[in-house]
C-alpha cells in the first residue's frame, strides 16, 4: 500500500514569527497582498499586527474582512470577486479556520475558475492548478487549517457543510506565532483546543492511519492534553506560561497527521451540528468526542492504551483494555468539563434527527470511522448530547 503525506513547503514557529512573512513574499517577487481575515480580528487590532509588518517592508496590501464564522458559498464568491478586483498576486490569511478556509477556497478558484460555483469543490476536487500563493497565520490553536489539505464551506441553501479535500489548497507558508493567539478569550481557547484534541484522537483512530500519522497524532495528544488547561488559565488572566505556545505547536502537529489520513464520525456529526444550528465547531467536537470514543472502542483493539499513555492516564500501561477504554473516555470528558465545555447541545430536536443522520453519512469524514455506523446508530449518539 502506498501512503501519501503532504505538508507546507515552509513553516515558522514561535513568538514573533510573523516577522518572517515579508521575506517569503519578496523572495518570490510578490507585489501586492490580499489580506483575508474577519471583522472581529480587525476590531481587536490582531489583523493589524500582520498589516503593520507588511507596511514596514513596503508591501502594498488590501483588506478583505467579510469572513463569516462558518464561511458560506456566497461568502467565498464575494471573496473571489474582491481578490480579482484587488490586483493582488498573493494571499495572507489571518484568523481561525473560517478565515483560512475562505482564503483557501478563494485561492483555488482564482487559479481554477471552472470551480466558481464553489459547491463543485466538495469532496476530492480534481483541480489542475495550485491555489494562489498563500501565507496562513492562525490566530487560534485548534483548526490547523494552515497545514491541512482540507477546508469546509457551508451551503446555506441545503443547510449543510461540505468538506473539500485538495492538495492544491495547502498554503505554501504557515506562520504559527503564539503571539497572534494572545487575544483568544477563555471559551475560544477551550473550544479550539478541544477541536485540536479531537483531530489528534480521531486521526489516530481513523481507518487510514499509519506509522507516520500515528507518530504525529500521539505526540499531539500528549502536548494538547497536558497543556490545554494551562492555556485556558492563561486566557483567563492567569500567570503567563508555556500553555499557549505548547497549544500552538500541538494543534499544528495534529494537523500534520489528520490532513493526510482523515478523521471520523465525531467530525461528521460536528459539521452537521454547525451547519444546522450554528454550533461552534470546537464546542460540537468537544461534546461529541467522549460519545464517539465510547462508541468506537470495540473496534480499536489496543489503541486506546496508547492514547491513555499519551494523556498520562494512570493504569493505561497495565490494566485490561476494557478498563483502559473506560478511563480514556472519562479523561477526555473530564478535560472538556475542566475547560468549561457544555455536555448538551441546545437546539437539537427529535424531528431533526433523521436529516442530521443522513448528512453525517454524506460527510467526507465519515468513511474514516473505525466502527461502522448506520442512521439509527447516529441518531442514538446524537440523543446522548440532547
């Protein structure tokens, strides 16, 4: 069997890394930058940190800040029009998953206009050309969109999210600067951190996993599970420490893995909640992760033992596997509770469940689930968080 692994050609990590952006643009002869971000980051002055660096290097830029929390087909199309009108030849995406997903779609369509309807990018799109040269600067420690070959768009008309998988969308440069994440409030720190943990755990359990992705996922589980509480405490005004810096690295390492091997039922169910009820993606993942872990355990052999050891769960190396499975589920649920994640999702009603299940089974992440599931199974899992 042949396994493919795709990563950024270049990535920078550590405080102050945004200073490297102009050099990457100038050495490639880029003349103008399209800065893709969201209005909250503009208002908070976080996007300005990148724009100021561009100004300091004398690089012209134009701002596109009409990015929505769950970017829509129409949102992307407006971005494509703005990019084409700007005359820019490079994109710098500043933000969380929404900004980076929007930038990816804009860049892909700009170089492959036959996909301008956006919806035809769903699944594995056979684009011919790499997206416009892009530098991705995450401001949250969770989505890892800066290192993945995936992006997610919401189809409002059909009330669903669709996943796009394309090696041509990966940003050429990732700039993972924990200073850009300093403005994250505690709730967002918690939600994006649990999203990153879900990436790492589902990526480790997915059917497509292999030695190289396993290495990434186990290290990401270790880093995230042992630093998320500290990162949230720092966001709450606690003593500055290493939590935020560790989370910035851990979420990137998780992205290195899952981008190449896929995810599973938790992400499929979370995508559907976000599309239907606008539930924040990280919150949806965090609520569903213990549920999904409990369901998948019978199909995962000894793999929960390695997860438990990475998380520091006592007895993971010696207890019977059924007991280890139980302890791992409990440890994940405890972590979510400790950082303030709710256990129930507002808005789900019984009559929506059949449609939710159908959308889950159509989601691109669903085939990676290690234990087969049908519609009735999915409905039963949703009921656990109602």
